[in-house]
C-alpha cells in the first residue's frame, strides 16, 4: 500500500492541500504529517492568498485518522506521549494559519482527521453557511428540484417487473426548501423543460441530468446554474454557491396533508460530548469545572482495535462527566456535559 503524500498547490489566490492516500482512506503516515507541516509553512510564507482549502483524495474520506500500523513500533508509553505532542504541534500549525481555511469533507473524518477538520472549522465559529440565496436563486432551485424529482420518479416507474400498473409522477409538485413551499409545474420538451414557479412566467431550463449524476449544470433563461445533487432519504440536498439546501418534493395532496403534521424538533445536543461509536472509554482527560479549548483532547475511546481521541469542538467549561474510564459506551452515549 502506498505511503501516500500531502500535496500542496496554488491557483491564483487559493491554496489547496490534498491528503492523498485513498487506498487507506487517507490515513496519515508520519511522513504525511511532516508534509502537512511543510504545507502550512508554505501557506504562511505566501503573499496574496485569500483562502486555503483542505480535502482528502478519492472522495470517500477526508482523513481516517493516523495509520495505526505505525504504532507497532512504539516501545513504551513515552512513545505515545511523544506522538500526542507531535499531533498537537501539527494541529496547532493548522489552527495558526493566517488565512481563512476550509475543509471539504467527503466521507470519514476520524481521530486525527477529525481534529484537523475541527482546527479548520475554527475559522468559522458559527459554521460555514455559503452565500445567502436570493429570491431568484430559490425559485431556480425549486424548479431544478422538481425536474430532478420527476426524472427520478419517472425512471422508477419504467422499471420492468413491477406489480400493477406503473405510477408516473404528476407534472405539478410542491417543493419545500427550508420552511418555504413552492408550487412548480414542469413541462418537458426535447432538450429541456419549461418550469413555472408559483404561477409566474415560464423558465426555460436547458440541462442534462440523470439519476446518479452528482452535478447538474443548467441554463435557466440565460442564468447559468451549477448544483451538486445528492439523494437524502425521501428528499434531496442541492448545494450551490457554498450553501447546502435541504429539499423535499411531493405531490400537492401530500403537501396539503403534511401541513397538519406536528413538527418534531430535534433536541439540542451541542452541549454534550457523545460517543461516536460503541467502544471502551480508556481515558477521560477532564473533570467538572475544567475549561477546554477547541481541539483539546477530552476523551479516548477504543473501538475496532483503534484509539479514537475525542476533542472539544469549541471553547467551553465542563459541567459534569457522565462516564468514567473503563466504561463500555453505546453509540451516542453522553460522556461529558458542557455549560
């Protein structure tokens, strides 16, 4: 298996750092950590940079932690302590970069990978939300969502061997983006679609998308739209201009009935450190009253023969610890509660 590399490049005012070891889900070797440090040094020495983008190669992982095969060379606990100190140096170098940073996370971000991602996210303490959508963009996204849904459902209706008659989707659909509903009528023609949003003027949509495509490129009355498309359960996620929009498309009668459904508000779990997987809590680094900083190790969970270091996502004070070293943890079990 390749030892991998961390590659640095610059295009105009954008620096890009790629963790390139896809066969091992970009698990970091010692040399890759050194190259990360070298890449950060280059970024600090560059003039005119506006942003540094970090991403994993292969599209299946950001970084799957440190390659644990290297731990076989450790002779004592001192080696582990030295390893943690080096990790703090590398992650501190990422945190100290003088330009805004952005992590493009596709797939796993585990252990050291999660720590690096958390260090990058510190540039956006309230989260990265992308460009706000104006009324025209929302209407265009509603039209594209209806086209995507109708294309998807039409193909499903044409699958051979189904019981009963095929059920084709209606031409008029209700598209929910966030908390807003749009009524969209679609009229396909050879090479494109006409879309009418909320009874407005027809939008001529020229583009080619088939189920499975991750990217939809369309011209909408002369407005170019490039949208990433991902199926998410019953709905879709449409991503454009740096912002992800959760979209659900349903027939009109279902939309009418859905208005009577009670919305279940998910509990706020941001004050808790949760176990990301079943495992053994081998170390708890904090106690009630301690103050932690973003990226600071809080607990260590052993799972699948790997040690996973759980770090604080932001600065906070520990209110209580709900587990102790030696406890067996279930997924999503509370380990630490913050104030």
